[in-house]
């Protein structure tokens, strides 16, 4: 078995299960931010966008950045290399410790969901946990992740893949681990940032890609019925990329199959990944 390492405050330490669990959003206590990234063939995808958001979050929380972006990139690359991973899930955390600002980077081998799962799509339910659209935590990827983690766990216990959270006004905010998109009359909709959703990196890329393709993409205040009545829907994050959403609250979305617009956007997103990797 290959020995694994976690980057912690400038050093590589053995990646024991205890350390991996302790250095997890929702488990770690404190004030800070984190990013979940994915590497393809040894390159961290959308690294500039992820670090821009991480450093913005630190400024909002008034936490002094412990290193430059260039140094952070070096730490990320070193973490992949020492663990001999090319296709990986990466968790970068920066938080305020008792005596100093701390950094941890954990990398894990990542294997995508099967083709069958992408064809079948995710099932989701509306969570009873509400998103506070006025809280600072709705605008940054904070380590105070416990409410979202609880929503996801409750959904999983009930046989679902994801939980969709509404905000205090009853509008859809986001998934516990994803952003929500749906299609109606050949137009693409996603909850507006003022709904309390995180401005996901994949969310931003999808919106740019869709508009470049000539697809009308609207950020709006969305009720649960809007999603239930959609012709097709999908979820996004850096790991799953674009996952069709075919069942919500036990109700089939559209035909219950991957929609044509979802397929087009999925292919365009994969092309974007390949194009970026070629330029490196």
C-alpha cells in the first residue's frame, strides 16, 4: 500500500484516517475557508478561479493570507506529486488557529461516477434545513459546513444523492454540495446569488459556456415548483462536473432522462477542460 501524505502548515505528514477526518469541513472547528478541486492528468483544473475565491473569502473573514497564490500553487503541486496522483480530489483549507493561520491540503484518488449513473442522473429531495441568504457564510466556502453536511446526510439516508436547500423566503438556494440549473423553453435558469447560493466555480463556467453557445442563461429567484415543472435539470460542482437531475422529491423531472440541452452543455464543458489542459 502506498504511503499517503497531507500537507499541513508547510510539512508533509502521514495521511492517517484520524487526520483526514479532523481536517474536514464541518468537522474542523474554527473560522476559515476551503476549496474542493479536481486535477486531471496532474493539473488542477480552474486553479486560478479557485484560489481567487479562497483569497476573497479570507479577506471577507479578515484573515491574513498565510502565503502568496504562487506559493499555494506550489503546495498543491507538491501534494499531488508526493502522493503520486494525477486524477485526484483535492481539499484545500485555510483557517485561523489559536496561534497562527493554518493550511492543510489533502488529496485523494478520484474516480468519476459511472457512465450509467450520468445516464440515470441524481435523485434529490428538498431539505428541511434552510439557507440564510443574508449570512456571510452563503457568499463564501466556509469551513463551517455542518448544516450542509447534515442536509446531505439526511438525503442519503432517504435514498437520495443530494439535498436541495431553500432560503428563508422559500426560494431555491443550492444543493448541499452543488449548484442547481434547470431548463424551461430552451432557456437555462439558476438561482441568483442573492438567493443564498455559493457562486460555484463550475457554475460560473457553465454560465459562460452556455452564453457563448447562444443559450439564454438567467439568474433568478426560483420556487420549488419551477424546478419540479422543468423540462430538464442538472447539478454542478468541481467533482461531478455536470450531473443530470432526473428526480426531485420523488417526482420525475421532464422525461426522466438526460435532456438534450444538458448533453450539449456537458460536451462543451468537457471540451473546455481539454482546451485548458492543452494550454498548460
